[in-house]
């Protein structure tokens, strides 16, 4: 059964579940693209359609697909713009070769030319370019660290793309730490059954000119993988081959990362990427709008940059939403500030903290709120009445200050940074699961601290 045949049958079933108006809104201009490996790719007109489908329609598609085919079919939703971009990329000749493994490919869009430089990322960009121009000698290894969606992977892959552009014969490998781990575990298992996979694994990662490893924080607690990466690192470094890594924090702040790895990582240079300021966010939006061929005024982009103060991914998402809203409204004129304001109405992308908060203030507020003593929060007591407030205080210290994990641990009576990570992750998970008590307590304290 091809994509169109399956979609025609699904369409007949789905019509009965929606009103005429709703069906016309969410199903017009829907196109089945392909049906392969039990995945049905469906093209939708805009990101708003994708949002609605994910919440209200995909489960029905899965249910009806099973009734029709007797198989578990996964719907893959793409926008018209994404399909067009993919076609353009296929039509354009690759500017330089990439690794054969499709999962290890560099993104050709991640270049230095397309990386928007501002004050928060200027040092990181300069260090990355320096490594690209003189690999294996300047800063080896180079570690780029910072929060989600700030451009770490873009900058890291820009180094690889630059190197291949200068010399296509270079062997550049990009890998996530999670995939490195999975490949290592798989190789060990196959070797135990008489295979020769470990030799192939070592050949792959120890005979490269440039090794790019994304999100090394996921090596945490994986002792065998850390041991293998330690030897890989040593071999490459000894041969003058460049190693570039990204992480969401400094190596000494990663829980259960072996001291010898931390020592190796400190041989080179660690540079941070911070959240972009308004000027940088505006430049990023200008670049994205130009690339996506969105006609929008500078004033509107500045307004959007003020509204969305978190990271690059949120900026891209917001710009896509504005574009989709404009399309829905049938606007043919240049997008102005009023239209952006209407499109963003009711959404809160802001993560900005309006005033500085120090850890001592957090400790005092938390102690008062839970009716306990600051000295007990900073102490070693493990009573439930103390541990809970201590974890909340550590979470707030991580959220509301720029203090490093070791500094937070020191402020809590010399606690190890892994204790801070555990506390932070526990409260974050409770908030994600909508624990009503934790949600109220953390909300109350944030309001009091930011007043």
C-alpha cells in the first residue's frame, strides 16, 4: 500500500470525527508524502497545524492505521516549508563531503558564516575559528559549554565543515556521547559472541583528524564507556589530532565523571556560550528571517527579540509561529509589530530574572518559609523536614543565580556538587510531573525572592 492509498482510507475515517468547519481547517492542503518502514510522512501547511495534529489527531491516525493495515504505523508530520527546504538541499551539490554514516553527518548549514556573533558568544566563536584554522595545536581539546539551544552544536560542527572545506580528504567524525556509548556497548556484546567489533570501533574513532563529541555530560556514571573514551582521547591527542566537545556544564560539575577524564579535558580550553542579549537575538532573527524569506520590519524583529529572551531554538520557534499566523491571516504586506504582538499574545517565552538573587538570601527565605533553621539546611541532618527544604533551596540557587555547582555546594556547608545536581534534578522532575505541592512551594518562593 502506498502513501496516497493509506491516506485516502484514513481520510474517510477521520472525516467522521470532526465538524465540517474543523475538518476544513485542519485537513485542507494535507498531503501524504511517503509510506516506508511503517512510517507515514504527512505534509501540513504550517507549524500551527503540526501543533494541533500532535495534540488532537496523531493518536487517531495511529488507531485507524492499525485497523486498516494491522500494523503499528507512526505518523511523521512535516511542514510545507520543511519539505521545500529538503528538496532544495537535495538539488544543491554538497559543498564538501561528510562522513558515510548518516547518523554522524555534519549539518552543512552549520558554518561560521551562518553563526550570528554577539557579546555572549564572541569568545567561543573566536576560539572555535582558531581551532578550525590550526587544528591539533591551538586549543586541544576545545570544550564549548552552555545551556540548551544556544549554538554549541552549530559552532562545533562549523569547525568540522571548515576543515572539510579546506581539505576534503580529512577524516571528520561527529558523534553524540549517547551514540558513542551505544556503539561501544554493542561492540562489546558482539565481541563476546566471537565477533571483531571492538577493533572496528577503535579503528573508527582513533583514526580521525577531527573528533566532535556532543553532550559529554551523558558519559556520567558510564564507567566502561569513560574508560574507552579515555584511551581514544589519549591516542588522538598523542597523534596531534583535534578533539572538540560540547557540554551543558564544566567537566568538574558533571556527576560521576572520572578524575582522569576531567584532567584530560582541562588540558585545552573551555569556553562558555551564554544566553544571547537583545542585540544578538535581533541579529539572529534578522538572519533567520532573511534565510526563510520572511518579510518583516526591523521594529517587529526587535519586539520579538525583547519578548523571547531564552535561546536560539525558542527564537526560531517564535519566528515560525509569527510566519504561520501571518499566513493564517492572509497578510501579504510586510509583517509589522502589531501582527507579531497578536501572534505572540498569551505566550510567555521569558526566562529573564529581573534582579540579582544571592544564595544566602535564598537560604534565609527557604528557612523562613518551611520554619526551619538555616544552619540545619546547611548541615548534615537527613530528616525529611530538612532534606525537602534543602533540595528546594539548591534548586532555586541553580535557577536564580549564576553560581557554579561547586560554589552552591560550598554555600550549603561544603556539600559535594553531585548532591546539588541530585537535588536540582529531583525538584525539576517533580515540577515537570506537576506535583501540586512542590509547584506551589517553589512558585511562592520565586515570587518572594524576585519581588
